[in-house]
């Protein structure tokens, strides 16, 4: 049993900043990756940023240079610092975690989503 708790969403003006946080708890042997996805109305869910256990990161081209993903392994948390927010960044943001058990079998978990609104 694994639970993901997301926080940090809200309303900001264009050019503003938000910091999203996701904390994983429960039966966790090892985390392979943690990341953030987003889905805007009428659009498909897309990868925003992901960080692997070794620290390797990947970003969507649309956010690279503005967003930064980071992870605190000892606390099983992942943060997404979002700067210079644009109206097109508005979406529901979902935390994603890939976990392996002691047999190295993988499970995938999703957060409930947190709303990010960018408006004047």
C-alpha cells in the first residue's frame, strides 16, 4: 500500500512561480523514478519532468529552463519548482512514482492531482 500526497497548486499570475511537492508513504522498498505529469482540458496527459534514482532528469521541451525537479530520497519526496509560469502551463498536475519491491517487481502509483491556474 502506497499513498501519494500532493500539495502546492494554486492560482498565480503569468510570470509567477509555484512549487509543487509530492510525498510517498507506505510499503516502499525502493523508488525507481518520481515525476510530474499534467493534463489540460481537452488535451492528453503529458510528461512534465521526471527524476530517476540516480539523479538523472528529463524535462518537456516546453518547460525546460523554467521548471526544476528535485528529490529528497530519504523522505521519498519530489518537488517541482515552476518559474515564469505561462497561461499554457495551466493544468491538473499529477505526481507519478515507480516503485520496485524486494523481488524487483515494479508498481506504478499516481497522485490525485493538484490544480495549477495561471491567469491575470
